[in-house]
């Protein structure tokens, strides 16, 4: 029963507030959060002293650019107000050693530059995702990354990877899920459980 519960709950996202909907910011505005802040629910802001990230409302406009979120009404700008710093956000989640996890997230970009988001696990760089679409509207591109957990707790971090000439680097709709075993693996697992049950019955009969 406990194993069945574990498999069923594997579909729930482990990242909390992955859409950066909390705390709420005023319509058509944004709020900055500086390095060391825990003001973004479930996230910690990191980076050089004095650097920041910003939650942006989907209705925010700075002519000629618009900044619509990928989902919900808010998104995170990793450049904040300091623009060219290696600031980011991190969140620690419970993981099972040896189990595979799928991480998905959206990177937003506009204007004539690219947006690069670095993904770190336990403070070690794993991959960099680059959205190179251009235009006056914030365009979102989904990226995915899989990993095998090596500890009972894994810190997942997203960092601004653009340290030159980029004033917008969007992050939204972050989802982390444990991978459910393939049907074949579950069948083998079920056969093993049946075998154990048979052994217990034979021992009782003896």
C-alpha cells in the first residue's frame, strides 16, 4: 500500500510556487527581491550583494515592449533591476537517492538579445537554456532537464546566464516530477510482491 501511494504521488510537482504567483504584485507593475531575500514564497534569492530578481505582472508594459507571463498572472525576471548580474533563485526539495526526476521550465525573451538561464543542482551547473527568439512581446520557450538524485534533498537553482546587454530574462511555470517506473518495471515489481506473498503463506502453512 505504501509503495502504491508513492507511485501515485509521483505525478505531483515537487517545486512549490513554480509560477511565481506569490506574493502578488500590483497590476501592470513589478517587485524587486534582493540577494538573500526569502520574500518570494518557497524561493531564496541568491547572487552578489545588492543584486536582485523581480516578479513581473503579466500586464506590465514598457513601450514598445509587453511582458505577458507564460501561465498565470506573474513571472520572474532573473535580471531584476540590476540587469547584468549572476542573480537567481533556489529551492530545496526532498528527493530519493537513485530516482530519476524530470524538470521543466519556460524561458522568456524579447528585443534583439538572447535570454540564458543556468540550471544548477546543489550549486553545481548542469545546463544552460537559451531562448533566442526576438520581438516586442515576451516569447516563451520550454526546456526540460532530467537527473538522478544523489541525495535526500536537492537544491534546484535558476540563475541569470546573461551578464552582458540583456535587461529581460524570464522564468515561469517551473515543474519538477519524479519519474514513474515503466509498466514493465511495475509488472516485474508486482511479480516480486506476489512471490513474497506466496513465501509468507507457505511459511504459515508449515
